């Protein structure tokens, strides 16, 4: 049975009590947010909404009509009131006198800033005329899967008429812009009783005289299409029936953990890419189907889809029945090279004299039978959203191919949107990437003071971070705090004992599946013990060595494996200790283990250099604040060793230093950032002491 859009009608989420008393602009925001809260209505960043509102002109004091419309680059589901552009309707109407025809419609975008009301800095989008010239107060434009399934069908005009009669009209494909705005106006004037229009291969426009009526109309029209699709496809096998059987969830992730770093290495030539894995039911149904490869080759239909996903995906030649992972890894270079060549040929076939230069020719979407879908982009959120867009495309293909023949957008039309000069200008306005953009870091001991501070420093510079720790409560609290600040896309956690080979290998598989691979390892898991040598038990000695030496070896070994597969280099940072260079009384086990750790880093620096894997050491001293090892017995033992109490220990350490300053977790994080960033790209095998000065730990 075909599972059209989850066989579920949209809920009308308009709440009269919440809406009561809101201004017209606030009602527009409310309507936009509840429309965008359901990805079946429109995908992230897709669609737009508007209202024509009477406002007081600050220049004349008179009432004027103002178009409030979603601005360029916004998302109706999450936007705030400042996400709307505001423009004088009188001036927008006056632009018609300047329009020179379809060959010159792009120049009309340059006039939009001259129509701005109240110096609003939010840039108006290319869709502004589509809202301005519809002669109704409220307008919604959405990309609902159920509607695009009709719009992307070969006989979409006929199907639209069958489903909606005269209530909803139909217009042939036209690239969004000024001309399409005039088309919509003409349709409305000729069909005053219509509630909206389906745009071929694009989406839905609906309109009404009040915010609630417009919202109700949008939801109802989508539900009418959904019910019609359900009735027509109840006994249809999706995508031509099943060809492959899905692997178990555990085996799907295992395959993803092997493939994603390899793909990431190939696609990160121009910039580091981050991956996202999706094995949802909708994705598995598609990748396992008989018609998957044929439909995937047709490309997507809706402009928003292929702007995020490229014109078509790359199907990886994996056979789940044979589990031919080794053969797939061997064939990956050829498959990826063939995709690049095909994309370059598409560019050369379709380019114009003034087209922007060829962009990254690698695929964004990778389909793997029996496993799911990978998406790669410059950051995690974009990778995830690209995957969501392709799920929308899958839903569209499911419906369209069941009731008709699915039609992708013609190649030249697809190119003209992907390489639209206005889109290129938008890309050129993007801010410069942060210093660790696209990097993926694993921080062990992530729940402690140094670990959490280092993770925060990396996240602030654009990295994705997997926190690892053995302390479940501390790990959860740290993840929650960092997620609150940086968002859930870029922070992930895993319980891990660094002395457990299986747990360590599992954590590296987790980072591969979650983000596509690893660029930075901060080995920071710690323990501390203090006892005279004659009171140091073998168990205490072994525990120090297991965590501080063996543990660092195990995590580094697994990180090396992934980094070598990626072939992108990498940075490994050991958080050791001043005690690895300078002996301390009553701490022989701890000092020896730290010395072992430092020498391990030197050995790994030798082994990793040929692959561009740098290994360096940060040596802290006396970082009391937030540090887990300074809790409990260790604090008591060190205070006893130096003849002071807990309160006096930090002051003692500060005064002992040459600079007379306390060392904080943020100071160690800064050193860890230095070794992860490009500023240290020519440093390996080095030791950076962050101890406020200790002559005994000067490196020699």
C-alpha cells in the first residue's frame, strides 16, 4: 500500500484564544509559524506568507497600505517579526511602469529596496511581486508534498481540475520572479472566486481576506489533495515495489560508519563537509524500491528542493543482500568521479555567457539500498535540512508516480535556478565561515571543566562536537547546556570508558554516523591519585596507566583509523599535565602515566605526519575550577601533601607559579583551540605548557 504523506491529514492549529487581540502583523507571524511548524506544509526555508496592512506613514502621518512579506532567506516556521520585509504597496504597484519584459525581470529586484517602508533592513525576496500583485489581503505560498505530487505529475493541470474544480486554478511552470507575479494577478482578476492556484512543478498559492481564512484555506486545500491521493493510491505499490530488504538498524549504522568517512574525504576538497544520516521509513521505502534509480535520475521538481539537494543524487552501488561493503569502498572513487564528470557536463550544456563559475561538483545526497541516505554540506544543519528536502522530494515522487508519471524539472530550467545570478549574489553575501567551520571534534572527559570549556570553544568557532565521558549525569548536563547555547545539530554525546576497546570503537563509529567523520580529537579523560610510593597499590598504579596511557592510546588508535580513511589530515591534542615533565611528591603513579602520555603523543606525531595528522600536547597545572579530578580524595591528598586546607590550595598554586595567576579551564581550552586551528597547521610533536610558569616543567 502506498503511504502517501503518512496517510495523515493536517491538523488545523489555529487557536482563537492565542490569536485574539493580535495586530495584523502579529497575526501574520502567528499564521506563518504554525504553517511552518509542519514540514508536510512546507520545508525549512521554503514558502512565504504575506499580509497587506494599513500603517501610519512616518513621513506624512497618513495611513498607507504596506505589504508585510517574508524576507529573503527566512523560515516561516521559526522566524520572528523582524523576518518580514515591509514595502509600500503604492510604490510596488508603480514598479509596473518600469517593467521592460521577461528578458529584464531580474532587474526589478534592484528596485525593491526603493519601496521599503520605515527603513526596514530586512531584504525583500524574489517572491515579493507574487504576493504584492495578488489582489487579496492575505496570501500563503507553500510547498506541501501532497500538492507538489500533483504539480509534478505529467498531467498536473488535468489532475488539479479533477481534484479542486474551479476552486483552485493551475498555471504552467514559470521561474519565480516579476513575470510570475503578473501572471498571478491576471489569474486572480479573471477568476475572482478562486481560492488559489497550483503552480506546475512548484507549489501552492492560496489567499483570503483575513489571516484565519487564509490559514484555514491553505490547510483545507492540502487536506483535500491528501485525501484524493489516499483514495487513488490505496492499492498501489510505491515506486514499483520492493527490490531490496533493509538491514537491521544496527547493521545500517555499521555500514554508514564505514562509508560516511570515505565519502566525506572525497567531497571535502574545497572545504570540510559535515554529514547527516537518515534511515527513516520514507527513505528506506525509496532506496529499496525497484524504480528508485530511474526516479532519482529524473531529479527533483520544486525549485527549493534542488537548490538544497542539487539536480540529482548519487546512488551508491551497495547490495544489502551481499553486504558488499569492501567492493563499494573500492568502487567509491570511480563512482564519485563519474558523478563529478556528469555534473560538469550538465553545467557545460546549460551555462550562459554570464553564468557563475562551476560550483562544487560533488553530490549532496547519497542513496544506499538497504541502508538509507547520507547528505553532506558545509555544516550540520544544512546537511540535515538537505536530507529533509530530499524526503519531501521522495514524498512527491511517491504520489506523482502513483497517479501519473513523475516529471522532474527540465534540465535547463533547473540550471537557470541553481545558477541564477540573484542566487549567486545571495551566496556572495554570506558571511565568512568561522575558523573551525565543517570540523568535527571528539572531546573525551567532556563532562569536566576542561572538556566542556574546550567543547564550547570549538562550538563557538563553528565545529561539531561529540562529548564522551563515563559520568552519565555530568555528560547529560554538559550536553544540555551546550545544546541550549549552540543548538542540537552540533552537539552530541556518548557514554564511553576510554579503557574499553569496544566502547571506544563504538564512539568513533558514532561520530562517523552522526557527523560523517572526525577532524579533531581532544584526549582529556582524567584521573588523579596521590599516595607515597610505599602506599601506592598495584591497582592504583594500574588504574592511572589504564586511563591516562592505555586510554589515550585506544582513542587515538581508533581516531587514526577514521582519519586515514578520510585522508584529510587531522589534529590530535593530548591534555597531559605539568606533572608529565616535572615530578611531584606522593604522585608517582599519576606523574608516570602522564609522562607516558606525552611520549605516546611524540610517537603518534611521527606516525601521523605523512597523513597530515598532527599530534600535540597541552600541559595544564592546577586547574581547580570545574575539574572533576579535584573533587574528593585527590583534593584532600594534595592539600595534605602541601600542608594547607582546601581553601588555601588554589592560592598556594597561584603563588607558586612564576606569573602568580590561576589557571582556568578556559585557558586550557584556548590552547586546545590553537592546536586544532589552521594557525598551528605547521606544528606537530609539540608541548604547550599552560601553567602560569613553572621552571621545572620547561621543556628541554
